[in-house]
C-alpha cells in the first residue's frame, strides 16, 4: 500500500507541475486556484484506475498540494 501511495504522490506532483506549466492564466493566484480545483478530478480518476480509496490518499493530496502551492507562491 505504501508503494502505491508513494507512486500516487510522484504522479500527482508531476501532474501539478504539468498543469502549472501549461496554464495560460497570468494571475498566479487564479492559476493555483484553478489547478487546485482541477486536482479533485485528477484524484477521482486516479482512484478509479487503482485499488486505492479516497481515505488512502486524503493526507497525501493535502500535503502534496500544500507543498506545491507554497513553493509556487515564493
């Protein structure tokens, strides 16, 4: 299970970076807000494609997303 969660975190980080780089939104706050909203759909799809459940990923999603936003706001 830990391996699956670590793989999710790696995939989620890559997805976040990709969304950030491809976003055409010039406003930093709006860009991050849009990515945060879109992340719910990404996580839902990831859950459907794996044996994980939302409870397995909740803390990882929060930590990865918080770290990503903090890094981009610096």
